[in-house]
């Protein structure tokens, strides 16, 4: 989809602690590393499962940390994810539309440039046994369709 057009980096946010304003004065190193990686990125493509028809807690937690102002003396100031081009792909066996609506509300609220071309798909049955997701040709085509406006918006945003 983006091969030859973009460098893809996967963010390891597994050690980011649960958000707490009490931790903001001395930002944990894992949060600082995630903020740095996101600040350096041109765009953010979120691949999300669905937990009980909602954005998974760990994903929401990361977005909470990334959306906080870098300068605590100006809470309305820029954040690490501020004005980043974002999009979402959702993988689950149900709840796609509920989660898509949550992302559609959240991502613009935290001041990202949301590309609302969401791909949704269900988990193939064999993945529950072998842990391997196998996308259908339709899903691959939808991801490719999603990648085009996402890439165009991210290159446009970085040249203005």
C-alpha cells in the first residue's frame, strides 16, 4: 500500500503507564519516547481491535498521553499528535461501526487531521487458533483505497 512511498515505523507503546495528571510534571521516559516518535512522524495510521464495542483502553490511554500539551503552562498548546494526519483500520468480529464513530469523534477533538476513510474487517476463524490474520482480497483492496487519501493528505500537510 505504501511500499516505496513511505517509511513505516511501528510504535512500541507497551510500557506507557496509565495516564495520570500526577505524572505529567515528570513525564515518564516511555511516554517521552512515544511523544518523540509521534512528533517525528508525518502521519499516524492506527490499527485497532474492538473491546466491548469501544476503543481499547490501552489505545485510548496512549492517545490521552499524546494529546496532552507539551508545555504544561499552556494546556491549549500543541501536543505530540497535534495536527498529525491520522486514519484508522479496525479488526474485530463486531462493533466496527461503534468504534469507528468513537474514533471519528475523538481524533478531530484531539486536533488531528483525521482522514475519514476507515477500513473494517473481521478476524478470520483460523486466527483464533494460529494467531495469524489473513486479509481477504477485498480487505487488501480497501486498505489500498484507504492508503491513497491518507498518503496524499500527509504529503500535502508536510509541504504547507
